[in-house]
C-alpha cells in the first residue's frame, strides 16, 4: 500500500534524510519556513515520506538519520494525501508562511498595530515598501493624520 507516512529523524538531520531519499528515488517532504533569514524545518525532527508499505519499510526505517516511522504496534499510520496538500497550500515560494495575527493585510485594508510603541493604533494599509516586509500605513490619530513605516508582521488586519 503506497502512501504518506510521518518520519521522525534524528536531531537536525531532516536535510540529510531528505537528500538520501531523493537519491534513492523516494519522495520526501519536509515543510520549511524562514526565521530571521535562517531556513528551518516547520516540524523540527519530522518529515513526510511517500513509500510502499510493507515492501519498502525496512529501506525507509534503516536509512541513515531516521529515528523511526510514526505508527502503532500494527505498523506505520498513513497520513491522508489531503493533509499533505493542505500543508503545501500554505507555502509561498516554497516556505510555510505564518499568519501571526490572522490574515495578511492588503492595500486599502484597515489595520491595527499589534507590537511596539504604537501598539493599539489603527490605520489604513497604504503600500509595500521593501523586501524586508516593511509597509506604509496611514494613521488617523485624534486630529492628526500621518504616515508610518512599520514591519508588516506587526500588523493585524481588522475584519470588515
């Protein structure tokens, strides 16, 4: 029975295990994210492997860097294809994107600042400025209207 299974790797061996499975012709999926310019596994110490159980079980289990295949006494537990697809759908340019404060704001959306000295202020999302995820927002504060440049990850989109 071919299917997806969860694989537990030895600490910090996700990349090595993935490379070995690719070289062996097996499909290995390890969702990744970027944190402060460092590429890291989304599920540290785990990955997903597509193989034929029980025919390829020993090949997978005894690959260098593999700790175990997640399962119970009856054998490995398959992961539905839909779960893998849902995880892949969250990727943008090959990386899982976090939505720390909900949906990602778009130009024209009303937003609220969630971090820093301006926390709690509301404004309108105006435009994206740089690759470092800085954005410009228009603040309405008492009788003052001003522009503020802030990191996009510090904003929360206010539902309409």
